């Protein structure tokens, strides 16, 4: 694929990252474990959000996060999915919508490919 289809790889940060992965030869249609990080101001709020994810059978981890001034607790979810724009953006939106009630903020995603 030499020409970028903006319907599949929109002209934004996520679309750019996925396009670069495709150019590097990554098969973005194969499921891989993706790490989605959310930050919280209080340990109790992070753990409550984590409990919500666990109730929905999500694999996750909890840790402190000293790189942020006010949100120093991190919950990372590890769903397995193809690296498509719809999957990444959809899961991000789902996390963000549920994190609002816990004062959570989205801190990005990562896969074995970057």
C-alpha cells in the first residue's frame, strides 16, 4: 500500500502512528495486546476504576506514576485487538467515558510495535 487512505488512516496522531506501523511492515489486522494507560489523582479512584474494568473481564495493572503532577496513580488495561483506527479510538473513548466519574485522564496507548 503506497497511498494513504484517509478513511482508514485519518490525518491525526493515531492515524499517523498506524500508517507508520503499516509502512514498517506491521500487519495491523492481526490481534496483539495493546496497553491503554489511564491516570488518576487518588489511589482509591484508580482502584475503583480498575474494579470496573475487572468486572468487565479486562486484564489490567495498577502502579504509581510519578511523571504527572496531580494524577499519580495509573491503571493500564491490556485488551487484545487488531491495530485498527476504529479499535484503538473506540477503546480509548470507552475508557475515557468511564474514567470521567473517577477524575481519570487518558495517557496513551502502546503495543509491541510502538
